[in-house]
């Protein structure tokens, strides 16, 4: 049977129908319109589910269920988005109850990185692994933890908020917020911000890595620093969780080999290695559709 996936983000909402093999049969995207109420926005998403089902020649009521990936912090026990920074008007909104009401289908919600973790297990880079950590380095940094053949979700669904691991007690100071946590130094946003301060003009994250590859000394120094901090976070996760594999996705991971070889070298040097363990560090396989497939995986895969 077919499941629907809804991946809610601060800029867009992706909606898709996904079969039991993890194939996306149909999908569409809505711009997240913050002038609409969450109820109205979810109404539009529910309409898309019905429309896509129609297009497939099936009644939406024959769908197995709706999986939702959403930004944290959230509370999956209550089916509520608690306080995601990019969706302020959604704070406290009962997403799961509303979608159940609109579509009369079973609805499950997990945070987006957790859902993407299940997608990598299902049809991505971690199919062969019973113990792995997924890290997404994008606008922020998120992670998902899969151990002993099980997705770890925690008490409220916020397991893997790795962007808030402290890696530097006096890291880059941003306004009055506490500083030194991982995503404040190594996320795409942080990389562009640091580079722009150094160069004195707006520089995109992609451009930082291009300049470094072309030999720009200041940008090379910055990217080396970023790789070191990505490595540090990986070392902590490896020492804490003993995964067989770390899967890295998100926009920044598209830098590819320079990033992966630097992080592998850092980890080889610094991760505790009491039993000769070797943690493979590999790129994610599902860049574009990880969120959507992950959302549907919540319905299609046991976890
Ligand atoms: P989101 O955070 O919305 O899930 P992405 O996973 O695409 O989105 O991550 C966006 C971040 O990744 C931005 O900071 C962007 O500048 C950066 N990024 C996107 N493509 C690349 C690339 N090819 N190289 C380096 N950074 C990139």
C-alpha cells in the first residue's frame, strides 16, 4: 500500500506518495506561507495529498497513513510543534490532530532529522547497518540515532539535537545567546557568516568552499577549522554511541571528498579506539528526497 509523506520546513512543505519500496510515486511542493495560519497551511497540504492520490487513481482514504517530518523542538507525544525557530506562528500547534481530522487517516510525526535517518536506513546509505548516526549539516545541524536495529526517538522526539552539543566553550558569539555549540560554528549558516566577517562582504557557503579549493588562504583556513569542528562532533558521537557508521547529509555535505577525508582523518586520530573499532564515515544517499521519504518511512517501516 501507498503512504503519504509531508515534510514541513520553514521555506517549503513537500508532499508525496511513497510505495512500500521507498519509491516516490508523485510529489509536489508548497511554499510555507507564514501569513496563513497552521490550520490553513495544513489544509493546503491535505488538499495536495487528496489531489496526488486522485492522480494515482486511488482514493486518499485507501492510503496506509500520513508520515510527517517537522523541525524541532517538537513534542511527538503530544503531536505538537513546540518552538521551531523558523515557524514561530506554529508554536504549540497540534499538527498530528489537525491532519488526522482533515484526512481521516493514521498520522505519525517525528522530527525531520530523525525521519531522514529512517530514510537512509530504508533505501539510503545505511541499509546494511544496525548501528549508525545520521548527521545533516545544513542551515543548522541535526542528527538521528539508530542503534540495535531501532530508531532512537527519546522521550519527546527530540533525540539527536546534535547542533546544540557544545564543542567550544567560547565559540562565536551570536547576540546574547549561549555560544560554542556545534551548529553555531559548523552549519552552513555559520560558515557563511564567519566568511562574510573575514572577507567584508556577503559570501555564500558554497563560495567559501570554492574559494578554498582555488587556494584562497583565508578561506582554506576557515574550511580547515570547519572540518576540525565537524570532526570533533563526530568523535563525541562515536565515543558516546559506538556506531558502525556515520552518514553525513545536508547541503554542506555536497562539498564532498575534501570534507569527508578531513573528517575521517580527524576521527582516526581522535576517536577512542579501545577495541579496534572503525567507524565508516560516508555521504548520505538521499539528498533531495530524504525528508519526504523519511516522513513516509514513519508509516512504511517499523521503528
Ligand atoms: P535545509 O537547511 O533547508 O534543509 P540544505 O540541506 O540544502 O537545506 O542546507 C542548506 C545549507 O547548505 C545552506 O547553508 C547552503 O549555503 C549550504 N549548501 C548548499 N549547497 C551547498 C554546496 N554545494 N556546498 C556547500 N554548501 C552548500
